[in-house]
C-alpha cells in the first residue's frame, strides 16, 4: 500500500534535498501587507486630474495614483543613493594613501602669498613711518602745507602708538591680577562633550561610588549633501543635463 515505495521515491532523501535547497525558506511565514502610497493620495489625485483634463481625460483610476506614488518613491530613492555616493567620493581623503603623492599644495601657496603681502605692507608702513618722523623732526622756518600735513599725521601716529602701548600694559596688568587660568570642570560626572554635543558615559557603579568604566555610545555617521553635489549629479544625468532646473541651480 506504500505508493511512494512503489514509485521508487525515497522520502528521506527528498526531505534532505528540500532542506538543503530551500533551507532559508523553511519555517518562514509570508503574509501580505497593506500597500501604503508614498505621497498623499488626495492632493496627488487632484493634481493628476488637473493635468489630465488639459489632455481631454476625465477619469483617472486610483491605481494610477498608486503607481505614480511608487514611481516617485523609487525615483527619489535612486537620486538620493547617487547623490550620496557623489558626496562620499567628494569627502574621501587620499593624503594617507600610499598610491597617491601630493603634486601641489594650494593652501601652502596661499599662505606664502599672504605672508609676502604682510611683509610688503609692513615694509611700506615702516617707510611711511620714517617719512613722518623726518617731517616731525624738521625745523624749517618756512613750512609748506604738505610739510604741515605730514607733521600733523606724524603727531596722530605717535598718539595712536602711545594709546596702543597703554592698552597693552593695561591688559597685561589685568591678566596678572586674574592669575593663571584654571581648567574647566565637566558639569556632570560621566558626561563627555564632543563638538558641542554631550555623549554619556555609564558604568556598573553610580557616580561617586568608584571609577565607572567609560563606554562611548556609537554616533551615527551623517552624510551632508550640498548644492554642488546635486549640480554634479544633474550634469551627469542625460535627462537633466540640459534642463531648466540645472540652469536655475547654477545661478544660485
């Protein structure tokens, strides 16, 4: 009466084969869930009807609204994923990579030019100061208006330097009266401030009853996308490389 044995089927071997091939599906229960649209259905349906009336369509079923909502969600997800990849590539640093070597350092060049400008300005100020001091020390009886102007400017410069020296001496005296600066203590034990945010540190014992083992909570990495990343994304897309949206973004 065993039909399986009469047909030449070994149930043990078949069970083992099923468990080996579909082991991830055995014991799982699949049930359908409610299909929730990504966008608000009523305003979206109204907007679609307004556009459809211009084309001579009077009736738009609810399935079209759901389909457009899911398409918008999928499109938005694709855009966010691509822009996130662009942002991560922009934030990558190749300074410590052994396969890259630095060819130019624009920051050092700018600092060098700033130092040259500072030295040039200091040299011009010294020259102007010497001219003013010579004009102030001159004792000629017949003074022209230019000589009088230089003397007045030299007098103002000396008064300004004297005021700066007095202010510097007053600051040094105030700092000496205050004394050495003390290190700022934390407001609460077990709280570590990083970048203006508090990160809690907790242990097995309470505060004040011993040294708690520090435990820093993991901070979620935040990817900040700016307008330049979106512009780069739109320039790479075939449908958006010549769009009005890209032109408006470039004007900002």
